[in-house]
């Protein structure tokens, strides 16, 4: 269980958003938090890929190379 302190304006906004999308406040907050975590994870994975690519540690294959490797 979590407890969250919000201004009355933020609480109203969140409640109205959840109601509009036919969700409970808990469902909305859970979804929002997990999406945020997933987005940051995806961003970190992209940063790692870009770093590996910049240092030549990534090898890319074109379509023909993939299909001819069978």
C-alpha cells in the first residue's frame, strides 16, 4: 500500500482523468508509474546501444545478409 500527498487541484485532475478513461485512481496511477519506468528503461537501452554503436561494438546486418545466412 502506498500513500500519496497531492494538492487538491492535482487530486481533482487525476480523479477526473481516471474517471474519463473509466479507470480507478489506483489503476491509473499504477499504469502511469509503470509506463514511466518502462520509458526510462527503453531510453537507457537506447543510450547503451548508441554508445556501443559509436565505439564500433555493434554490427548491423542488412536484409539480404540476414536471409542469406540460413
